[in-house]
C-alpha cells in the first residue's frame, strides 16, 4: 500500500532548511521540473536553479534554490542544495541589486568580467525575486 505522506528533508552546506512529512514536492531538475509523490520510484537527480514547491495539507510553500542533488527513496526525499531560501525570507532589495550588478557585468562583456558567472548570477537573482513574489 502506498503511504499518504513522504518525508522531505532539505539541507544546505550550513543548515537543515526543511524537514517534514509532505503530500508532494516539485523540484527543478537540471533537465526540467519533476514531481515526487509518496510511493515514487527511487531516483537521483541533479537540480538546477529554480523553485522547490512543497504541497502539504492543501498548503503550498516555495523555496528558491540554486541547484544541488535530490535523492528519492521509498523512505523519503533528501535534497542537498547549494543554497535554499524560504520565499518569505528572501531579501528582495538584495536580489534586485544582484540582478542589476549581473546585467551591468554582462553589458561590460568578457574583457572585464567572467560572462558565464554573470549569467549564472543573473539567473539566481531573477529566481530569488520570482520566488519572493509568490
């Protein structure tokens, strides 16, 4: 019999961000979003920049992540994230400043800045602002 809930734990290098029994979770896989429900087949995935959306008891919670790994097992889901923030904890002004800084660096170009890093910084800032507005 498939259980009603599945345990989700989200860790960053410096802390445990979340640990609860949930109904489902949507994660930003490197190749696109995927959902996990109780009884899901074991699975390991690289995560990209995006939203972790947790559903439990008819309530949704959103987290901004910058990537990492997710391991799905019958006993639960472990997310090892580079960084992860609850939507309500995101400093929108800081994210806007990071977006402006990244856009400036992209305009200045390769001779001054590492363009690939600037693209990643821009994607992270935009993601944080999007998740904060949910």
